[in-house]
């Protein structure tokens, strides 16, 4: 029995989900598909020049898994570019996440944001109190 695939954390929801060669009607084109998580891996690795270890942590996967995701995405995009195919971006195992976390202090009701991946704050930045909680947004 195959292990179920873990959702990858994706911080970027693409507005554009389709690319095709110019001047060729869509009906005449072959199509390849990359998943949203593959798209995110390309964004982190190739556009943002993020090291694999950091990008893997950002997506909530191992470095080896991240490498496989990037390799698969690059191969698919290369196939489309070299062979004149349309690229459809959809699907995959992912969950859209916020880049920031929001906390509220129980002592002074201060509300503040912390970037993802920085660990839990030690105290409220306004009153220095340690009694605070994180607001969880529903996706």
C-alpha cells in the first residue's frame, strides 16, 4: 500500500494558470501539467534563489523530496518549451499558507505579526508579557 502524500505548504497562489506558445491555436497544442506545489518549488528555487534546505522547510517537506519536486517541474517545463506544448498549472497536494503569523497578547490585547519560520515569540513586543496566543485563520 502506497503512503498518502503529505500536503506541501505553498505561500503563493498563482493568478495565471496557463501558458501556451504564441500563434498556435490551443486545439492544435499538446498540453503538459505542473502542479501548484511544483510551481511553488520552481518559484522558491529558481526565481527566489532560495537554498534547497530553506525551500524544503518552507514547503514542509524534506530536502530530498523538494529536490524531486523541482526536478519533475523543470523536466515538465523544459518539455513544454522545447517541444512547443502548453503548460497547465493545477492540482497537486498542497495547502496555501500565510507568510505571516498573527499573535494577540492576553495582558494588553496587543496584536502583532511574526514571519513564518522564526519560531514562537518569547513575549509580547509591547508589554513583554509571556501570556499570548496565535490566531489561526481558516483556509
